[in-house]
């Protein structure tokens, strides 16, 4: 019986190294304890972070599975750089970060995040007002420079979030926002999303991103993400290529 496997990968990096000759960017990943691990260690964890109960219980189970392995990337947005932590998410296509216009009184979660201020960024560019309303996130599109380590992405269009209605889903999220690595056909912001713009700007030469995941859960060293290629030392044998079943998500068919 064939089952479909949906890949969902989160990443975090603190340093960046570059292979200049191949335009491959490698970033070490750091693992952080998930809410599920914290809950197992401390039964009162949910009360400490002031999470309201949600029924039915499977809502919590789904959230914990979603958050069970979180890896963060630290990025700079604008000039001078405003620091944010983001999750690389293969089910999202867009990038979004919270805005300074997100009211902490109405949305307390915004009081726990870094907030983007376009007014202090000299690299910010005004675009036609375009609303963004996806999955409980409300805001507007904006355009600015994104820096990841030594990787500089100019004029990237992303969502500046001013309201978050799906609090339960995002309240346990440690990162400020998300950078999507999904197909640009699903994007609500621009067709030239983060990874596609890296290709268009020739920051990377190959349309490949790959991940080495460290299986040792006792160490914060989570592995490495590679943008633009692969790292042969992590591979044994030949690479097997399989087709994506439908070009909406990185989804493949498996026989078992």
C-alpha cells in the first residue's frame, strides 16, 4: 500500500561557511529542546508560558509533532540589520516576520518577538499596498534586504505581520518568523521567493538544498543545511532520485 510522505524540515544556524568555487553555502544547525521535551521534563511548563487549553486534545498532539524538532536561523533584515530568528519550512513558500505595528496589547505574542521596523531601514523599498492573510497571519507585503551569514539577498518581498489570530499554533514557536523553501507556485507574496531569488541572483548555481541531520539528540549540534548543493562526506553509495508526486509540496510516493 502506497503512502505519501510529506517532508517538513526546520533549521537553525549560527555560523556560515562558503564554498566559493561551487557557490554552495553551508550552515551548521543547532537543535533546541521542543515544547514536548520541556513538558515531559516539567509538567507545569504549559502554565509557565501561559498557554490556554485547547480541545480536542489531538490539537495539542498535532502542535507538538509540528514543533518537536525546531532548528533556527538567525538573519538580519534591512540596513542597519535588525536581528530575527526564523525557521526554514518546506511547507511554506513565503517569508514572514512580525511588524512593529503588531499591537502587544491585542496580540501579546508580539511582545515576545523581535519586531521589524521599516522606518529605520535605509534599504527598505516601498511597494504597492498588498494585504497578506494566510493561516491566521495578517499583514502587508514589504521589500527589504535579508542577510544570512555571508549571504546577502537584496530586494526580497516578504510579509510584515501585524496580527496573529491563530495564537495556539504560533505561541509555542520560539522563532520570530519563517522562511519558506516550498514551491513558489504556492507563494502569496511573490513568485521570486527566497530560494528562487538566490538562483535568479546567481548567489547559488544549482537548484538544490540539502540537509544533514545529526541523530544524536544529546547534543545541540543539529547538523547542517546546504544551499545550492550537497556535502559528499555525508553520503554513502549512490544518490537515488525520485519524482515529486505533485508540484505543490516536496511530496513523494513510498511503497512501504
